[in-house]
């Protein structure tokens, strides 16, 4: 089963956008252009406000553009670490609020967590979303990969860093502990 999950996640990773690629502004509404830093206004506060005003019915293309933005690297833009990662954090919450649950969000979070070229702050944020998104995530290979990655984090050297934000007692009961090796 674990091999099947790994294969399915690996296949889905091939559909991730090219690293550093900016979402195309030609098809995006002005609100998303602002969020992605493609408008004249590029400061943090207007952009985070735009995220908070996003509707719960983004199109598949708009969700895809959000994934592209989430995959952007810190060095590819001018905002400080906490502001840039704060935008990405709020955007994940906006995706979680969508009426149609984003099918790929779990797999994308796992892929970004595993991608060493992402900054440590963003990778830590991705881990924090594993527990938050698990219960509502569509039941697919990405969800299973997210559960496996969460338990992996908890049993590795990174566990000490995450002990404050992700404790076993806070993990949804439905997340199988079968991923813990003895």
C-alpha cells in the first residue's frame, strides 16, 4: 500500500509547475494579480487583504495559479521572509475554505515540504497544515502522503522543532499511526 501511495504521489509531482514560474496574469482577475505581486501595489498589507477577500468559488485555473504562487521561492521576490510566507500561509487557508475542496492541496503541501530549495519557514508552515487539512482533505493519494509525512516528521530529528505546533495529541484521530516504524 505504501508503495502505491508513493508511486501515486510521485506521478502527481510531475504535474507541478516549473519552479520559479510566475502564474500567468493574462487570465487572472485583478484580485489574484494583487495577491501574486503582479499588480502595481506589491506591499504586504494590501496583498493579505486581497487574500482575505477571495471568494470560496475559485476556478480550477485560479486554484492552479495559487499552487504556482505557493511553490515560488523566497529569493524570487522582494518581500521579507515572514511577509512572503505569511501571504502563502493565508493563501493556503483561503484554499482550504473553497466550496470544492482542492484535490491537489495535500500533495502540493507534501511536495513543498520535501523540496529542500524552499526556505525553512515555508517548509515548517507546510508541516503545520498537515494536521489542519487532513480531516477535510479529499481522500486520495495526496492525503495518504500527507499522513505519512506527518508521522515521518514526528519520528525524525525535526520532531523537536515541531513539538510546539504539532503534538501527537493534536493530530486528528483518523490519521493512522501505522506510519510509525518501531
